[in-house]
C-alpha cells in the first residue's frame, strides 16, 4: 500500500486519526506534525540536490519547448500575496516551480536563467515582464500566446501545459489542506512539485522513491520534545515510519 502522506490525500489531522487505529494512544499529534514536516524538508532537499541540478529545455533542434507562466496562489485580507512561477517541458513534463514576491522582469529573468537551458524555445502568455526575452542579450527564442484573445497555442507549442499545473495545485491545496499559512507555503510548494513528479512513475517506483525519502527523514531525527510523554512517543517513531509505506 502507498504512503498515507502522498497518495491518500489526507490532511495532517486525518493522518493522525488514521494512525491512531494502528498505535492507539501511543502517538501524539505533535509527533505526526514533526514527521510530516521532516518529510517535506527531505522532499525540498531531494528537489534541490538531485532533481533540480539539471536545467530543462535545450536548443530547438532537440525539439525542446518550455511553457512558462506565473500564477497568484495565495492572497489574504492583509494584501499578502504569494506568486508561483513555473516552467514545464511540454513533451517530457519536467517541471520547475519557484515562489516570487512580484512577477516583474527581474524575478522572471532570474527564474528562467536558473532553470531553463540557453537556446530553448519558450512559450508564454505575453505578460509585459517577459519583455527581456526580446533583449539583445537574450539567449532564448520565444513566442507569445494572447490568452485574452483566447489564444493558448496548440500541441507542444501551448501554454496550456503550465496553466494546467496551476489548476492542479490549487485543487490539491483546496482538497487536502483547505488553507496553508503563508509562512509554511515554501515547503508545501515543494510537496506539490514532488507529488507531480512521482505521478509520472509506476507504482513500484513511487513506493521506492518515497521509501528512500523516509530513510532520510529517520536520519534527520531533529525533534524537540516538550515533556516525557513526547519523548516516550518518539519510541514509536520507527514503527510509524513503516506505517507510512504500508
């Protein structure tokens, strides 16, 4: 069976209640939260040190087309906004996501230069901040599709590939967590990126990949205990990890 964390789409409280059916009163809610936070940290490390080491895209002769877009993910009453910028290979579905404070030329240029290989053919929606792609020093070829005019392109030459990612992320957040605090969104964003990556794997590959992550979670072992009861609950940690992959 797959992990409670990634494949059941349960939120933290639901995972805690489900685990109670296995270990009764030998686990606390704080321990479950700590395990899940460590899993997200390991996911972030995996993405940074393994998955994201290579840029996506390549010269047009390689038939590499990258769709780039940005989307407002969180917006509260205090006018605090979180923007996501994303790039996806329209054929292989390799994905890169980052959080930006503003969707200006500086932030978009940094993102594209960090994650997209020189010479890549980029498709986007024509937002004015992409004007740097027309600069003399630009190392990319690009094409604009005006969404307001109902033009999203066709086939691999389409921004619909990245638009679909925004719809998927927003539905995942709403279905699983309902709301995510701004202060924690960076780790949750990495979780969503990882969920998308493993969705392309077969069942055995998914289990093996996540099992390797849990081994790293166990090695982290960086919990803060508030009392003796919390410390005693930690003795069940190894058993709990096994439950996540059964």
